[in-house]
């Protein structure tokens, strides 16, 4: 049974899904800003800080598709509530952690909760709201989520300054309590009546092993785990090809557009993972910005995306995604090269602002057309799993970039501003190179003709609406894993 958007239930569903997706999103953005204070308070190394970010993303990326399938079978509201409670308990443990080891362990557990609640957000909205109101509901969900994304850096920096980094995690508790209360009292349950077959547990297990081994090997600079991760990933591909109910249906990649869009996603979101991990550290450790100033410094990126992404999506819907998917990464690469000018005592108006504005313009041109290309490459009944796979690709790319980039750039000690500054400049060169590779892939593989977009109403609010983790939330999460 569906309800009107203006009904009490309809408003409750929008409120619940916006707050739920904002939980996972805010946690990503504000934790990045808190990293220098975490390192100082707990005596953490660069590798420890990488794990504070990567531990969360690891379990989220590994389990998000399985969680979507669980929601379809067991009840989307039920799994959503489970995930919210799980996420909240883990957040409290993070806030109380006496050492960095326990903090990392709690972040890993927190990522499991995020994986359970994230897919249910858009799935609950789509399953509950009348089809006539669904476009407006998705627009509200996207817009309000964008506001949360814009507020996140400011709120995180403010909490770190007036209280401590622990307040960043305590913030989740009242928000989550409100989500659970509204969901249990006012949101109806829904399931996918066509969901059947066994869950792909072997594929999930291999995916977890592959990502965990690769992440550990890249952070520690050890070869054996990397080899184990590559072998596990190869076994994952074989398993998915043979599975009757695969997490990642191989048939999706028969579409040239879907394959090309996911290749672009992989390299571009690897760059984004590195940028949003390192930029707020550079601003605080080298440029001398306070946590709140560092958080606000990146706000123009989110504002530009809120204003321009829907326009780029509409343009791509009528003219094709190839041009914006080519130009966007190139403009973004210019912004990253400008970020190399950010050094000690860098003034905001003449150094930082031009870099983030140019970078934001590039992302605004890219994100919505990329999402539209993913959705337009499959039939309507496969849009859920297509966006879920694309979301998982984006998060995996961010995870591996955060694990690998500091070592590749020579960032061995965040406490040494000179070493960090030098490594940041190298890292921005690497990230700019990744953006250029994304542009080349789009130019070479994306068709020149206009795609047949199946879900035009959701172009501006699919997985790329959220790049928190570090992912911005333009990262909003929408992988509901329809099966």
C-alpha cells in the first residue's frame, strides 16, 4: 500500500529517510575534519588515521549490496531500524574509545550499521510514496540531504572546537533515536515480493576478504596481503559468474555504457577519496586553519553541486552524458592542480577558494550525468541493483585510495608539516591524473548519442549525490539493491 506525500505517513517517511541517510553521510564528513584532533589526543600515526576512515568504509562497501538484499527479503523498515540501532551503539563506543585501536574496531562495526541503514533509505521512500508523488518525494529527499551535507563540515568543525572530537560521535545518538522513533511509529513495512533464492554469502565473504586484504596491504605497505586480496577478488568474479543469485549480476556489464560509467566512477571516486581525506588535514596541519575554518573552506563545492547538478543532469538527459563526463573530470583536475598552491598560511580568498570553486564546477558537471548514464544503461526493473553496484564501486574506490595514497605520496608523519605538505602536493598530482584518466575513458567509451534514461527523476540524487565517505553527499546513498 502506498500513501500520498502530504499525508502524515508520507511526511514521516521523508523525515525518516532523510535523517537516516544523513547519519551515515554526516559521520563521514565530520570525522575527516576531526582527524587531526583524534591523532593528537590518542597518539595516532598516519596509518591509524587511515584506518579510522577506511575501517568504516571497508564494511560499508563490502556489505551494502547484501544489506539491500536483506531488506528486500526481511523487510526494509526492519533492516533500516536494525542498522540505525547498530550504528548508534557503535557511535557511542567510538565516542568512549580510550585508544585508537578500540576506535578503529568501533568504526569497523559502525560501518556494518551504515551498510544496513543506507540501502533502506531510498528503498523505503520508493516503496511507500504514491507514484504520482514519488518524483517530488525524491526531490525533497535529495534537497534536504544536500542541506545536511552542506551543514556537516561546519557542524563538525564547530563541535571539535567547542567540545572535542568525541562530540562528533555523540551527535549520532539523538539523531538516531529520532529516526528509530519515527520509523517504528509511522513508517509502514515493505518487502520485495519477487525477491527469492539464497543470499550470495560466498560472494559477500570473498568481497570482504578481498577488500580487507587489499586495504591492510596498502596501508601497511606489505605485498602478501595485496596478493591475497587480488586472488580473492578474482575468486569473487568467478563466484559471481556462477552464482544463481549474484550480488553483482555479470549481465549488467554487457552494457557498454554501464561498464564505461563504472570505470569512470572507479578512477574519479578514487581521486575524490584521496582529496577529501587529505585536504582537510592539509588545511589544518599545514595552512593553520582551525577545524571549523577547514570545514567551511570546502563548503563551496557542496553549494555548487546543489545549484548546478540538476541542470547538468537535465542537459545530459537531452544531449548525452559523454561531453559532461569528459569535461567535468578535466575541470576537476585543474582544481586539484590549483590545490597544490595550498601551503603554510595560505590565504582563503586568493588560494583556497579558487581551487575549491574550480573543483566544484568540475564535479557539478560530472556527477548527475554519470548517475544518469548508469540508470539509463539498464531496464527500469534493474535500476536498483545498477545504482547499488555503482555505489559499491564508488565506495570501494574511495576505500582503496585512502589506503594507498599517503604511502604513494610519501606522507609518513602527519605531525611533520613539511613532510605532509610535500606529500600533499604529490597526492594532488596523482588525483589530478586519475581525473584525467576518467575523462579519457568517458571520451573513448561513452556513446555520442543521447541515452535512453529510464529514471529521469532520480538523476540528481543517486549514489553520486553523496561523496561523503569522504563521501560529499551529492554519497545521497541509494543502493537499495532491488532483486
